[in-house]
């Protein structure tokens, strides 16, 4: 058996990234990457467990899945591991009420979260919402806390759009870390907890996994 | 002689900070700190050399000095060491053409600087001008350079205004450092070169200096 075949022999589950693997985002909902619609369909017909794992934090899962379905993908919200719902679980478990420095497109994911009298900050790829005013609001919330908690949905440096390179959440996370003298908790890749939650959702162990 | 007297015996020059030492900034031009107008006047009548050394980078020296003169201080532009003119000297010496991520109040300091086809970024306390768009412009300029040069006027974390704590330039400098994987050159306190240029202006050695 070829080395590849050997490695694949023990595989029971597949973790698929979305942006750059299934589709390229862009104007009008983006475009499916050649062969990916059929590849997902074949994986789902196979004996393998499939989970979609993304750091997308400008869109809700509902919007993201809607977009992918329109491109022809067989995918549902329940099959997607994304930072916003993972953060919501942490907020609930720890009784945290966030000031949300996020993109409006992902705000609906936090509908069930109490945001009154904030005792932490959640920062995500907010795009144009990274105004000085919003950054300063987040900063002031953190500085008034005895134990400042900053949760960052990913820590990417930048990403590519058709219009050029765009600053991601990471630089803004670093800005608040430096301003407050604290360290953020990262929810999303490459956090091991995030991968673990995706694996748990399909009942697969790390050594049985293929990640694309 | 008392220890204080001993220390003062060798003093030939005095470096005075401006904000928080001479005056508190705020609405309507700020207010002089009690006794500071007379203290400056007495220093100037003494045998001591006096130099004003500030990290102010939201205002030009002209504006700053005008404000201080209205409060009663005997001070002129030529007596002030500030980051913007120090940066201009560096830009000229090294043939650098900056993309300016700065406050409009300090833009006049860069009137003589060529900003076409930028080959570096100068970042200062830009306040509301720290928009996502402007940060992304600066980021894109840096990413297109073979040897990205980022010059930061100070690296303060935050400062206090009557309305509360405000993010300073430091956090935004850190954001661009992380995004581009580079290290900024800091012009202003606490950079040793900056202090040295203030000392040279009054012909005083570091060991002959009293700094307030």
C-alpha cells in the first residue's frame, strides 16, 4: 500500500475549511472552487463523517450556509463549526456579558446573549466597524474591569479580497492587548479547543481525521 | 550640602515636558498648571538652558505654542522638540516619502515632505482618523514594500481626557507591526535619539540635565 493509502486507511472523518476550500468569497456571493461541490457530495455519500470548520466571523452560519447552498453545496447550519457560536457557548458557561466589537453580519449569532453592563469584550473581523470610537469603547470597557477578558474570534493577520489585502481581526486584537496589558483568548483556528469541538460534533478522534 | 543641592550643582539645562507639566489639555485650549507660568519665567531668567520636549503629535508646534502663549507662557516654536519635526528630518535624510496616518492638526508639519508614491508609513496619534480604511491603506502601502518602514511618533498606550481614557498611537503601531510582521521605529520619547536631539539643541550633556 502506498504511504498515502496507508494514511487514509485509518481516516474516519474529514474536516473541511470553507473559504478558499469550497469557495472564493467575493462580490455576488462568491464562486465555488472547481470540483468542490461534487467532492462534498461524494464525501457525504462515503462512509466518512464530514464537518465544515471555518474562521468566518463576518457572517452568521445561516447567511454562510445560504450562500453555499445557492452555489450548489449540500450543507446545513448544524454541520458548521464557527467561532461565533463557539464564543456564545463560552459566554454562557462563564456568565460573561460582552461588548461586541463585531461585523453587523454576524450579530444575529449573539441574539441570545445578554450584552447589558458588559464584563468582557468579544472582538471579531469587524471591517469598517473598526472605527476609533468602537475600539475606544472596547478599550474603556476592558480598563474598567478588575480582570479584563478579551475574546477574539480568530487571530488572522489579513486576508485577500478582490480589492486587495484587508486587515483581519488579529491586528486589532493585538492593539487592545497592548493598550490594556492583557492577553486575548482566541476562539477559532488555530485554537486546539476549537478543533476539538469540531471533532466531538462528528465523534471522531484527532488521529482519525483528515483536514482540508 | 544636601543630596538635592549636590545633584543640582552640576545641572546646566532643564528639559520640560508640556502636557501634564505646563498645562492640562482639554476643551477651550486647556488650563495652565498652578505655578508653571512663573516657574518657566524664573528658569528662563536663571543661568539654566531650557528646552521643551513633548510627545504631542495631534497638533503642530505652531498651534501648541500659540495655545501656551495664550495661557501666559514665554515659549516659542524654536524651543520645542516634538516628534513630527524630528520625523521630518529622518524622512529627508533617508529619502522617504510617507503615507501619513496622522491627525489633521499636525499635517502642516509635513508641508515640505513629498508624499507621492509612498515608500514608508508615518503613524501618529490620529484619533478619529484611525478608521479601518486609513489603517488598511497604511497596511497596503507597507505590504507592497520590499523593506517596509514604519515610523511611529511615540508608542503611548493611552492618555486621559475629560471624557475618559483614549487610545494613543501605540496600540495602532502594534496592530500594523503584527499585520506586516515588522518592527516600527519610534520617534519621540522614550527613544534615546529623541532626547539626544533635545539636548543638542541647547548644548547640554545628559549628565548636566534635569528632566521634568
